[in-house]
C-alpha cells in the first residue's frame, strides 16, 4: 500500500462530518508545521502533520516546505508523491514548495520535469506563484554553475508570461559565482537596470563573491583584484546599494586571494598572503569598522588571529589592530 494510504491517511469529508472548529484545527497544525520547518526541526513538523485527521493541499505544501528548509529532500519528495497519488489536487502551492526543495537540492532534472508539468497542465499560467516556482527551477540550475541553462530558462519563462524578479537574477548571479563567470555577472546587473529591476546587497554580495573566487582560482595578482573590486564598488554606488557584513567578508576574501576565510584561518598549510594582500584586507577592514559595519564570525576570528599575521606583515597588523 502507498504511504498516503497507511501512515499519512489522507481523507475526504463532508462539512457536517467534522466539528465546526475543524478548519481552525487544520490552520493551527499547518502553522505548527511551518514554524517547525523555520526552526529546522523536521521531526516536530512530521509529528504535527501526522496528527492531522484531515490533510489538505496547504498542509502538504507546508510539510514539503519544512522538508526543504531542513534539507530532508527524500522525505519532501515522498510527500509530493503521496499527494499526487491521493484524491487531493496538487495545487500551485504544492508545486511551488517542491520546486523550492529541488532548487535547494540542486536537482535540476526533477525540477525541470515538474516545471514542465505545470506548463503542460496550464497550472503555471493560472498560478499566482509563477515567480516562486521559477526561482526553484533556476536555483537548481544555478547550483551546478550552469549559466547558459539559467539564461535559457529565464527567457523561456518570460515568453510564457512570467515576470522576472530580483530573485531570478540572484539565481543567475549564483550560477556566475559557481562558474567564476564575471562577464555574465556584470551583464546580469546591467540587464536588471535595463528592466528597472532594483539590485540589492544580496546581488552585489554574490557578484563580489564571484570575483573573490575567480581571484582565488586564477591568482591574477593583487592589482587585478583591486581592479575587480573597484568595478563592483562603482556599480554598487550607481545602484545606491550600501555594503553589509557579508559583502565585507567577500571583499576581504578578494584582497586575500582566498575562497573561504574560515578554511584559511584553520588550515596551517594554507599559503600565507603577501604584504600587498594583507595591507589591502587591513585597509578594508579598518574602513568598515570606522563605518560601523558589523563583522561576521569569520572576520572576528581573523582579528583574533592577528598575532599570527603579524609575523607575515608588521604593517598590515598595525592597520588591522589600529
């Protein structure tokens, strides 16, 4: 027997068969599932779901969303299969939740198939959740760094009437970061301007992250890193976007020529940066502290390990510790 018939026990009912507060009970359980998912407590979400005497599509979308948040991908897909094999209709909220899950998982093959189901059935055209569904699809492609695939799906979705949003361009930039594709990252931000879609600090943090990873991989020298930094900062200024702590960490990674601050801090065999790299990072950190930008955990750890860096560069240490 199917899971939906045994453990999940999906039922149909008539309004007169249930207490008057059945709808409220269902809403309360759905809220409980959502809250547990946000707290990354999937066991509690499952328990709440299984307590429900009657399960509807909204409750299924909640448990699939909780599975996505908790990265319980197989469990989430099992719930999706349950509702598809039950008497319930899988609504656009269910499809949106499962596409979110597949996007986080990076499972483009399944995401593409489910997206096409929505297109073929006409559900996508009728849905008010078009943009969220597309974000899941694009996120799945972006995880593999497939810039061309993200661009293709964005264009195809537009042709189907889906309005592109900042989240969709965030997925494109994520793909560029994974690929270290700085040209397409810059073009993505320009395309947003042309479409009057405002860029925010998330977009620029991903763009700076793409630059940092490019420098870490290619090691073009500190002068080239500074040139990339200035291009990002100039575009940020034009878009009137202010930096935050996560952007600051990516910017310091760019100067140090490394891809991960925490890995570098704890890897004793990692190569030490030269004076120019340390001085550049020191200057950026000093300016950020003066501007009251809070530090990420990694940057706080960097400051705590300054005595080790002092041996490599007395001048950089003085700047960082001033």
